[in-house]
C-alpha cells in the first residue's frame, strides 16, 4: 500500500479516510445493486479522481445508459491529464478502502471484487447537504457506481478510458 507522504496537510484534511470511505461505500452500494457479484477494486482507483474533479463530474452524462467510450470521446479535453491525477489519488483511495475494511463495511474476495459487509451506515448524511461540493461529489460517486455496473466489464471500462491496468 502506498503511503501518504506526498500529501499536504490540506489534502489529508480534505480527503480524510472517513470522508473518502463514505464516498467509496456509496459508489460500491450503487454498483452491487445492479451487479451483486461485486465491484472490482480497480474501478475505485478510476472513479475517485473522476468524482473528486468538478471539471470531470460536470461532463458526466445524464444517464448511466450512455456508453463510457462515447462519453470519453466527447470529453477528451476535460480528461486531459487524467492519468496523472489518477496516480496521485492512489494513497487517498487506499486510505478510504482501509478505513472501510477495518470496520468490516466491505470485503474483498480473491478475485478483487468488493462486496458490502456489516453495513448499518445510512445512505445519506446530513453533513453532505451542508456543502454544494460535498453533495455534488456524493452524487458523482453514486452515479459512477451505477454507470460502471452497466458496463460490460472492468477491462472494457479501462480500455474505453485509454487506461492500461
């Protein structure tokens, strides 16, 4: 697991494990509603930098039925530099996942699929309604969980986004 040495104090405060964990959990919940077999853990490393970037989330389609490849082609400008952003979010995603795993809120099987664990966390938090940014971010994570669940496969998502695992 990558460390947090490269993060500033502001980033550590903003992207604290509980906040990121709740966002990841929200995305996983949406995904497993459509695909109960589980969400591949690699998808969270793709989803997080997209959902934490307003420039990208504002380009999300209105419906999850929009093919990811079509959306990507139409929004290449907003996604320039995405690969570097994705790499910089690895420790943030790791911290969020660890937070969820330590509390048995999720489990990851030998195939890398994430499923919900002991989950009595409410789906909505009043805290997220106090900030436009937090509310939009939560909506983005939920949307991408549902959107990714309707893609043919994890490999297809990576290929359509031009990412090599």
